[in-house]
C-alpha cells in the first residue's frame, strides 16, 4: 500500500469510532486492508480510498440519526483537515514507544550497575584461636 494506509488506531481516531468498529468493518469487507509486518509485529493497514469512498463516508463517522443532516462535502473537508494530525499523532506514538523502550533498558542497566557497586558484605572476623587451631 506504499505508506498510504492507515493503522486501526489512526482510522479510529480519524473517524471518531472505537478500534473494534474498524476491526469489524475490515472483517465484513467494508474497508480494504492488508496485514503487514512492522517492528512491533503484525498490523493492519487500511486503504485510505476505502475509508473515504463516497459510499462509506456517512457510515464512517455519523450515527444513523444524523447522517442526513451533515453535508458530505463538509465531512470530507473535515477529514482532509484531520488527516495530517492523525498521521502526526501516529508518528508521535511510535516515537514515544521507542523512548519507553530506551528508558526501560536504561533502568535495567542502572539496576545492574547498582548491584555491582554495592560493597561486598564483610565477613565476620575470625577469632585468633580459630585462626590458630583451624586446618
């Protein structure tokens, strides 16, 4: 999909619905999506065209009661405006994940270094008679 796809989280944020709603729509074929391997494992990339298709537009963001009240052009314009923000949000989340991993590694190294620096426990002094008479 050449980086034109949206993740489930990005699509849910963009459309204002729950991630499970997006998963269900992928499962029932409403959205065209492809399962790809990323650094975090498998993830779904949803084709933008299938989300912004004129047939799906009202179903994506509006409840049944308000579908007729909102003009499709306004909805498209709003989604177009929000797209860069959703993309930036996804990038920030990925960066945050990398930073968390780095912090966890640093905390582990710190704990290991603290263990190394702890002074060894002193042995009890051996009395003179044990030193003299022990084998």
